[in-house]
């Protein structure tokens, strides 16, 4: 099986390396030549997007948002124009599920199957190969490529037809965002009430309030570490997609909208490239505390 991967950013680059470790014949492309060179040094081949479409049995994308996926696949001289009938496209980007369905409909005209397979876990799990994949598409296509996704993830679950993967990812991103906001408020309360946030974290992490989000993000908030595992700007993008989808289907998202406003404030104040745990900076600004 010849695999093509377009997009070697924070997530795509370690995912590519895990495909190589699993023994896949991998060809890659990215606008950042340094990233391409690094993955080629690990054993991949380099090619243009068009060449990936011509030579690969399955094409993967890991790019920022819906417009980029559409441009790569369906734009002028897009990859789809070079793919053979019977080839498969798997989009691992996190985009609006409406866009996933639109792309799949266009590819179907060329007899190209599609899975939407966004991931959760951020850079650490991309490096470890323990991402969670939420997949939408036909059962038989999912069955054929589950092992390929499994080379990059610890969990690969089909959630329904095309679009279901990204709908599930939006649900995931809502839960993560609201958890981070609640965690920030709780640790700020502890600090202002004279209780050590680290001790609060240690006391409650094993109880009902404990979560993967808390375990990953509380230490970062306490240490003042804003190195991005997942950038605020990317979470803004995901919540925009969630709100757009919710407006389309009539689902209320008041908590999501509130967190989005905080993220947007952080973006406007120069924090868009920080880890999303930097939502704590909003509360520091409101309260005047310098550190937890």
C-alpha cells in the first residue's frame, strides 16, 4: 500500500514518523521544506501534491481547516484530479462536518471513497502514537484502513457515515474547552482564597472532577508553561466550526460561546499561538495574580 500524507505541522510530522515506524511506504508534502526534509530523513519520500495523487493508493491530509482541505483536494490542479478511481482519501484534519460531506460528494463523482478521521490527543499523543481517531465513512472502507490509522493512534472508532467523525471531534473540543475554562476558574479561586493550587490539584485529581484534561493542563497552568501542544488559535477554529454546525442544526451551545469569547480575547492580546491552557492568563488579567 502506497500512502501519501499532506501536512507536516505540529501533529502531521510525528504522525508521519509513526507511519514509517509501522513500515508503511510513505510519500509526504508540506509547504515547510524543513519539515519535509526531517520526515524524508526518517525514511519517507518527497513529492508534489499532484504526484501524491498519481502514485498513492490512499491520500491523507492533516491541514488547518476546511478551506485548506478543499484547496488541496478540489482546488485548481487539486489532488483529486490526479487520483485513480478506487483510491481513498482520509482527512485527519478537524473541520466542519458540513464541509466533509461536500468534499465526499465531489470525490464520489470520481469514484474516490472518503473517510473523515479527526484526532484528539495533541502533540504528545501524536508523538507517542496514542491518538484517538473519530471516523466517519462506509463500514467497509473503515475496516480496510483501520490498521493504517491504528499505526498513529491507540483508539480508532467509526462514529457513522462521512461527517460523523468531525461531528464527534466538535463534541470533543467543546468538552475540552469547557473543562479548561472550569479548571482555570477553580485554580484561580484556590489561589485567591489562599489555598495552594498544586495541593488542590493533587487532592481532587483522583475524584469525580479528575480528567485527562486536568492531568495534562493543571501542571502547565501552575508552572506557567504556555508551550503549545494545541494552540488557542486552533481551538478558536474548532469552536467556530462547532458554533456554525450548531446554528445549522439548531443545537444550543451557550457554554461553548462563552469559552470562545475568552479564547478570542486571548487571541486579540497576542496569545493565539500559546497552548489552550493559557486561558488561565485571562483570569490572571481579571484578578491581578501573577502566578498560581
